[in-house]
């Protein structure tokens, strides 16, 4: 042994004696474990106990024998152009051949025995984790660069695992990472964390982030979960369950703001090996496990509240690993580090992508990572050993990635994987690199053949799509600085709940139109009456498909309510506490009939546009049970989740008597106007809504002008007719005077008015007309927001400079 040996106190530090100030001593990971142990236990957060070796211990090891000379020799050779893989292998071999200092061996044995006494178990299982002194920093995560060894039992096994941890400071990926970021290899020390093992192999584990990892939306906790050890989630070898919890309401008594819940395929799980060599093994999950959720709602909420407490303590968004002990049922936090991707993004601008062409039939589907579009030839690789075949700008397709893939990932136009969730290695690294990725496709490796040109789109919500060919797309940048303020509110039309978080940075005044039928058509896909009367459906393809979609739901109607509630909740959460106006379903009969199981519940109509649609369905015998499900979903959003910023809007309400019947029906289903602050609006799209605006004002809290239907019915022009297209004009005096009259009459009764449609973005004069009429709001698609805001601001300036009645 070379050099003076420090006393035992410098070899080992217990977690409860550490804090974030000790990164230089025990590395970022272990310092964070100490910080939580010391400061957050009183908040009810369970962090398994343990201890850490110090940087002094690592440096003492480096000073034994000829280890330092062997390491520096290989690092010098690397600088002279030696192969990184050869230099890394030689350094790791040197560490594995070195003897640990005797004082360190004694300190490790003594600490392990003390831990056993604390736990009341002989030779307890421990997790042995690497923690570098330049790791888990806000500006550089170093995640996955060093090794972790699980299910270590016994003193000799612990010593061996520590030696392997020290060697892992010089894995090829760690060497490459430090080289690229300019870190001095010998200035980084390694601490080994020894932590009580949570038996998540008997239950489950996962990862959670205190923001939405793709959009950076800061008001949710994203939780991923899988059965078995958590490494399957981190590595991306499984497609995990995913939950979203709305942070502002997570601690409110009586509320349960789990705004999204999706079951992953979870086709495998990682368990401890019976032989211990290797220490873990991967096995297939059972059918029941694939259908079941890893966590119940109480557990999801507990984890989310812990995550919120950890974020508040650290003062920044966090990336947290958790585990559930199958012996006790207890949850625990096993790691917490700063989130390093969204935190570094500039918020002054918003980049938007849009496909300009598509046949609508993707080759594969998965989870979108990011919101960009990219195109290129497929490079289908099975392992990192094949990366020499990769060409810059290709689309990398593989089963799953780990840190060994990172040198090629940064050269890819896009990344597509068979497995993994939004917290997998592929997803995290893709975000860090700014490369769009589609993960968890299931079959990309089989479907996307090497050399095939494809377009990868992450611009269509949370679902990532891969299309055949090199499709045309556009990229726009919205400058969020200098957007003018306006008296007239400019709101958004949002159809797709999965895209809602993408636009959260826009300074919009809320959502003027959220179409319920989009959620039903795209996220539920089943006619609600086919679920209500599932037992009456004839055997056939529709019945079988409904059975597959609703697996895990004994009550088929609960599937509809849950999916619809989660879709609405995502939109409401994105704009909380600003109003989100949700239009009840407005399918036409021919559109309803195309839903699964819909044909037998819908009549054939000659003109569905003027047929059984909107309000007329809600109280009728043929659909009232379906409308009850819509009401149940909205009650869950408002009363159970607490998202009371949702406003209900009734479409195509023809008469006052119909308005009364709809309001009575809603009240019977628990959606009583003004109870718990509920406001109910009506679409103004029929001339009767204009003529009787004062009377409709007695029944509703506001109006939203549907300019397409209002123009159609005012002028008697079929809006879908090519022959009559020249006559379809929203600026026709009959239409504009109707709008002016509605605004005047509604304001006379203290009711708000808005218009949802594209015309204000396409036609500045139309925007000026609306401003002059005194309309309260306009609602447009997100990519039109900036143009409309500018048009409205200009119209308001003109109105101030030239008020009505001013002469030239």
C-alpha cells in the first residue's frame, strides 16, 4: 500500500450523515440519498438506509501498487489516438486486479455488519451503486455511465461488487461521455453506495419525473411502473404503465387528480436469479400481469406527493427512481437527481412541426418523444456491435438502447425502438440530443427494413408515427417574446388531448373549444351504447374488438368513462385555472355509425347534418344512456379530480324547450348548473339561437358562435357543397349582423360570447369586425394563435383610434 492511510472516518459515511453539500465527498447520487434521508424522512418519504465510501477511499485505491501508473498510461495512449475500447478494457482490468486497501476492506466489513444490525437481518441483501463526483449535476447527468449491482449478499460479495463499481468509472461509455464534455478523467472520483435492497422483484418499480418529459409542462408528475426490478423501465426493455398526476391539486383533501392512466404491455420482468450468477434474470410476465396495473390509485398519488415534496426541497424538476417492496407493500425512493433536459431549454420560443402530406397510414406506432419530424433511410441494427454499419442522418431502428448506443444515437435523424416507455434510456437520451424518437412500437424491427426511406413524426400528439417515404413537412418557430396583449381573449381550439401539453407555453386565455367527439373517435373508438348494451351485441368482429379494447374492465362502460375523463382532464390541466370549454358530443349519425358497434344504434339519415345530432340526442331514448356516460366522465373530472375550470357546452340546441330538457337531464346525472361552480354554455350556430338570444341567456352562461353552421343555416348553403362554395361566406351581412345582434343581446343579459373558427386568422378584416362587435373571445388552432393575436391587437388599436361614429 502506497501513501498514508486516512482514518476510518474518511472511508465510510452513513446516508443520514450526508447532504447535498457532500457531492465532492460521495458523488451526486449518494449525496442526494443522504439529503433525502436527513431532511425528508419527517415528510413521510421512505429512503432505504445505507452508507457510502468516500472519494478519499477511491483515491487511496488509485494510489495502491502501480494502479495510477497503469491508468494514466492508458489515458495518455487514448490521447495519442489509441482505441477507446482497448484503453477502457485495460483500465478496468487494472482496477479488478488491484487489492483494495486493507483499511477500506475493514471499514466496509464493519459498516455492512452495522447495517445488518440496524435491519435485524444477517447478511442482508443490498444494492451497490456507483456515484461519481461529477454525476447528477444540473448541467450533466452522467446517467447510466457507471454500474449498479443488485441483490448483493455477504461481505465477500460486497467487496467484489465495490471493486467492479470502481472499475466501471472507466467503461467505454463513461470515457466517451467525459471526453466529449471536457471532464478530466482523473479529477472525477467514485463513491460506492451500499443501500438496503428493496424487494421490488416481488412487486414492481419504476421512474417518475416532476414534469412532462417531452413538453416540459411543469404541473404534472409522470410515473412509469413495471413488475419486477426497476432496471427494465430505466433500460427500456419493457413498455411500462404510465400515470400522470396533476400537481396543483395533488395535496387537496378529497381530490384524486390522476389525469391519465395507461397500461403498458409489460411483456417481461427482471427478477433475482436463483443461482446468483448472473444476479438477475428476465422472465415473461403472465397474462394477468400484462392486463393488470402495477400500482393502484392510492400508490400513484402517494408517489406523486413524494415527488412534489422532493422537487420543492431541491428547488428544481427532478428525476426519481422508486421501488415497491413485495414483502411489506411499502413504497420507497431509491434515487433522486436533477432533471437535465427540459430544465436547460429556452422558453422564449416554441418550435412547431407539421406534416404537409400523409396518406394517414403509418407503418408502425409508438410513444412520441419530442415533437419534431425527421426523415431518412432506415438503419436496422440488432446490437451496438453493428454500429459501424450506421450512416449519418439515417433513422436508427433497434429493439432497445443502452449507453453503448449513444455514439450512434447522436448521428441519427431519428430513433425508433421496439420497447421502452417515456422514461427509458432511448427516450431520455433522444431528448438530450434533440433527436425525435418513437419508442415502444413492438414491431419496428420486423416492419422497417434496412434502407427503406421513412418519415418519423412526433408532431401529432403523444403517439409517434412512422410513415413510408420521405414526406414533406414544415418547421416553424413561434417567438413568445413581444406577443401583444389584447382586451379580446384569444383562446385555443384543442381536439387532441395528447397534444395539449405541447402548447402550454402559449399565453392563451384558455380553451375555447375542446371537442369531445375527437376523444371518443380517437381514444375510445367504441360507440357508447355498444358498451351500455354490450351483452346484446351479436357475436362478430365488432364484439371481439370491443372485448380486446376493454380488457381489464368488468364494467364495459367504465372503460368509456375513464378514457373520456382522462382525455378531458389532460386539456383542463394544461390550462388550469383558465377556462376550458368542453363541447358535449356532436357526432352526426353517419359518424356515430362508424364507431365500433355503432351501426345497430344509428338510423340511416338522408341529411345527417340536419338530423339527430347535438342536444336532441341527450334526452332521447336511443342515446340518453350514452349521454349519461359523458356526464359521468365530466363529473369525475370536476368533482373527483378537482378540475373545476371545465365549462360544459351544448351543441346544436334548436329550441328553448330542448335547452330545458338537456339541463334537466344533466342535473339528473349530477351536472347541475352552478353546482360546484359549473357553467354551461350553448353553441350559437342556429338562427333560433340568435333570434332568441335573450331567452337562451336565461338558461346558459355564455355563447360560442359556430360560424360554419351559422353561415350554412343562415344562408341555406350546404357547407360541404363544391357547387355552392362561392356562396358560403362568413362575412355575408346576414351572418355578420347575426353575430353583432347576438353579442349585443347576450351582453345585455350579462353573458359572454365567443367565436371558434379559423376565419380570424385567415382574414384580418373579419377579426376587426368581431372586435368592433365587442366579442369577448375568439378561439383558434394553436398554430394560428400568433397571427390571430396580432390581428386582434391591430383591430383593437384601430377601434381606439377610430371609435364608432368618428368621421374621416
